[in-house]
C-alpha cells in the first residue's frame, strides 16, 4: 500500500503551543514519524540585556524569563550574584524566599494542571486550579505589590519586609490546600478517558532522560531522583523535611502524578518555613551592597554617599565566574555569571529547563498518533515558560 509523508505545522497558533512554539510534524497517516521543534517566537534577549545593566537592575529581568515560577529565576539570579559577593543573607529574608519559592511552584503547577487538561479537552479542572491560582497571586500582591513579574528579591535580601498579617494569610492558604489537591485528583486520576490518553503514552526512559539533560518532574517521572533542593541545597533546604516524589513509569500519567504529589510537598515546606519565620533584618548589613534605610538619609552623609553610589553605579563584585542552580517547577534553573570586576556582568547565560525539556518531544512522540503528541506536549511542558530568553 502506497502512503505519502505529510508535514503539518502545529503552532505557534495551536492552543497547545501557547503562542511560543512551532512544531513541524511529519505524519504517515495517523502516526508521527518525526517532530522538529522551532523556538524563537517569544525571544526576549534578556541574557544580553543583563550585560548592559547593573547587577541589582538585573532583578527586573530575571522574573520575566518565566512568568509562572518567576521566583525561581529571581532566586537563582540573586543567589549567583551573592555567591560572587560572599554576601550574608539574614535568616528572615532566606525564610521568606523559601516560602515564595514554594508558592511559585504551586502557582506554576496549578497552571500546568489547568492548561494541560484543557489541551486534552477537559475544561472543568481549569476553573478549579485558577481559583487557587488567584489566591496565590493575592499573596504575591500582598507582599510586593505585583501579581506577576514581581522583582521582589534583592541581591543581599529582599526589597522590603512582609506586611503584618501576611504569614497568617499564607498559613490559611496552605491549611486548605490539601483538600483542593484531593479535588484535583478526583477529576482525572480515575477518569477512563484520561487514563487511556495518558497511561503508557510518551514513555521517556531514564537513560534517554539523562542523555537529553531533562530535569525536574520529567526526570523524576522516569525514575531518576534528582532535585537541586536535595542535591545542592540552597536557602537552608537541607534543614527542611520533605520528600521528592518519584516514579519509574516514565509516561504522561507519571508526569501528571509527580506534579500532583509536589503540591503536597511544597505545602509541607511552607508550613515548616512559617514556623521558623521570626522578626529580624531582611538585608545584608553591608552598605556597599544594600541601600541604607531611608530614614538615615536625613541624618547621615555616609548613608547618602552609599545610596548615591549604589543607585548610580552599583557595586563591583570581584573578578570570577559562578553558577548556582535551583529547582524550579519545570526543572533546574541556573544563572552562569562572569564578572570582570565592573558594575555590570561581563556574561550571563541562563540554564532554562523548558528549552531543554522540548528535546524529549520527538523521542516520546515518534510512533504514536497525533493525539498522543498533544498529550506528551501537555505533560512534558505545557506552559513553555522559559523556552526563549
């Protein structure tokens, strides 16, 4: 029987590619024989922009690299620069960073479940997930005034302290969140249509996952236990009690379930952090790194000089290079920064997980039907938060 290969464009207008990705899919009838991803539809050029801004100004661009788990990029960036500076971060600032980092993970996974199931034709869970997403964004707005692209962290600490009552509002959210996770699970975990579309579909072996450089839930769903919070702890994560969800199935269903379990682990970490949250400073006391308190500018000429130098010129880290990885909702985020001793980084390179994750599409999709491609894309990386940078 004679057949012809047909090439289809999937995206960037296709709903499952979210406007940032184009796939060229070669089909033999209903079956996929090749998938070629094309990125660049939302390219920002942030890496080069970093190199034309002072180190502190870079905080503005880091969260915009991933609009869903923006705190992971903020954290990776400031931790990298702080390592260059050997900065001392107060305990309260570190604890608030952990809380926001895990709230950001929950926020990103909520969009994952809402949009991934919607890509497969199930719209109900979208409304449930976005109900909690709004609550998380309210908490973001309460602490820093922004619902997304926050830019709240600073090299040396935080831009300002958490307002009165904020910790109590976070506590109320996490206390009710496990019940909501149960609701999400009942909507898809035993749904026969979903199970037919996800179980055994898009299998990624552990060997392939490692060869491709996958990280995060995609890697752990294939049976490789790697989580930067455990492997290379930062912000005191080594002192928190939490588990790293794992599966050896490597299929689309496993990638869903790993993220569902991560909801509960993030809530567990936040509860522990809230118990540790004590009053105290939120910035490195070194005036050559942190702006002096506003009230001191009226009485101290030295404070005025430090303020003027930091705002107009910034600080000068020693010559060197650094890379600090953190565990974002989609995998390892890291900022490789080279300092030549000036007030701006000589080189910035971002290790963004979505960009790497997309390598798995062809291997996981070839041999399956076109509908399976949508399932794989939805579970490997549905939101494509930091594909281009």
